């Protein structure tokens, strides 16, 4: 099943990050005081046959990530720690630290210090939404050793592996937002083509990210046509059969009365929205709604009907209002929309309304119904004229309706929450998927 742009890949949502984007995030991460304190520098004391040694280290230059296969000669010369394991063939990344300052302080006061190039080989796995980064070994470029003896450096690297295992033990990914109304299966991670991929399928599908064709860019998210429509249907299901009401007070009038109260409601009877199969940023929809509105008597005076207001006041009916329900004609309204993204805001650009009108009938208390019935011809005429103007105007101007602002995502790193903010969002169609691009910034302090 080719759902998302690859020849053999199968997924409903996939996220990709290349080496450059991960390097940028890693650099931001090391700028956080908490991270620098816990990872980028430190010291410890250990017992050796020659006495106690104070070991210190500090990352002087942000590391970079490489998804290239590990060099066999370097791997053979790496310190493997307690578990001398064979390096896996898949999902291995190398954390390259160009400048790592290491120093040894001996009990007799002697001190050795070098700034070395170090490579940490890490295996990436995922289970139940948890990313596991397992350090397999670390290699130091022997050409960068000038003072520290290789045997002493190996002891330091052995200790460094234990620290790396503690720091990289697990990263918990945030759960898929339930409010989107869809269920995804467990995510899968894959290192392929010098990028990190995370993917999932609509339950109960099985993910296959191998041999896919992926878009360019440091960060992307692909969503299948099925997933986007499932999300839209889930959101519409939340509003079907519901009535949404509003009330406005203090509207300025034109006569002696200086305020009016207007109430209204919309009941969603039926709705269906789908994305275009070829252009996934375009949406088309249809639905049936009932609208209702009513206003207190002061609105009549605002419309210039002061004589009628005086008559109703003398009849002690000054509380009487106008009330109408409206049923669109045709009963199913059709519209088109286009997905719009601006920084972290998600909205739709509305347009493509088909020409329609609406039939009014009075509603409310008996005196309100009688008054509304008397003014029905005028109200119906104004409604027809208004829709003849509003529908073409909306189609021409295509206003944008903001739907939501993408909130920061929280992941757990080093046992503490880390906020990841998305920005500069963009949307396009990539093969048969909706492509979302943007940037990622780390926020907050550990």
C-alpha cells in the first residue's frame, strides 16, 4: 500500500529530521544551563592502582550528528564498556565531538590535559512511544592525544560511557493528541538516507518507512490523505447536532435608545468536509444548518421605526423583540477552503460559496412572533439582498479564519520536561500526502 509518496513505504504520519536540523537542535540544547551542567561538563573521583584520580571533562564545541555507517577501523579501536557488543547494522548514529577537553589530576599533584576529538556510537530504538538511545562505544582520535596516556584515556572513556548511558537512557515522546479524534498505532523509528524518521499508521496498520521517497528540508511532517480526512471527520463529529449560541449587549442605536441586545444561534444538522485528493491543502465541504436571531425592541428604533416603538410602549409591550429562524436554500450549503499556515497559526482561507438564499420564519414569544410576522416581508427582502452581496464578496475577498495556534510540545529529557516550539509553518502537497514544513526551537530550562 503506497499511501505517502514512497514506492514501498507505508504510514499515515511521518516526521523527518536531517543531520543539519538535529545539529542545530543539539547546539540549542547545550546552550541550556541545566544541560551544560549535567552533560557538557563535569568531574568525578575514582580509585586506581596509582591512587585517587580526579577526572574532569568539558565539551568545548557543540557535537554534530552523523548518520553515516561507523568506520570499521575506528569501531575496532573504540572503548566498548562492560558489554563488548557487535554494533548493529541499522539505526546507528555517531555523535561527533570535535573538541572535548579531558583532564586527569593525580594525588601527587601531577596533571594531564588534552583537547581530543571523540566519536560516540549510539543505537536508536523505539518501544511504546519511548526512544531509547543506547551508547555502544566511544572512540578518541589518537592524533589528538599529547599528554594523557592511552590507557588512562581508556579509563576516562569507560567512565564517560556510563555517564552517557545515564543521560541518554530514554526520551519519552508526547502522546498523539486525543482531541484530534483519531487513533494511531505505536510509532516506529528509522535512520535512513542521512535523516531520522518517525512514523505511525492509523490503527491497526503496520508501519514501514524503508525505501521511501522523502521531501527536501531539515524538518518535515507528512500526513496521508486518509489521516487528514479522519481528523476532519473527527472534528466535525464533535459539532454535529449541537447548537452554538451568542449574545451581544450594548450595541449602539441611532435613536433615543442607545443600546440593543442581539441574540443568535446556529444548529449544525449535517456537515461533511474532505480534502482534495490531488491538492491536500484544499478543502471542500457541504452541510445543513439552522440559524436563529432575535433582538430587543431598541433595534427597531435603530432601524428608524420610532413610531412603531412608541405604539408598543403605549401598549406596554416595550420588551417585545424581533425573532427569526433561517433555513438556507438550497438546504445543503457548499463551500471551498484552503489551508493557511502563518508562523504557528493554523487557519483556513474561506471561499467558493455557492449562491444561496435563506427563508425566514418568526420565532420567540407570541408577541414577538406577531411583530416579527408583521415585519417578515421587510426582513426577508433584506436577507435576500444581503446574501446576494455577502456571498460574492466573501468569495472575492477570501477571508482567513484562524483555527488554532500550535502549542509547544513537551518531551522528557534527563528526567525533566523540555519544551519544543514549532514555527514558520508551511503547507503543500507532496505526492499523495499533506506536507507540513517548519522549524523547531527548544524552549525552557532543564
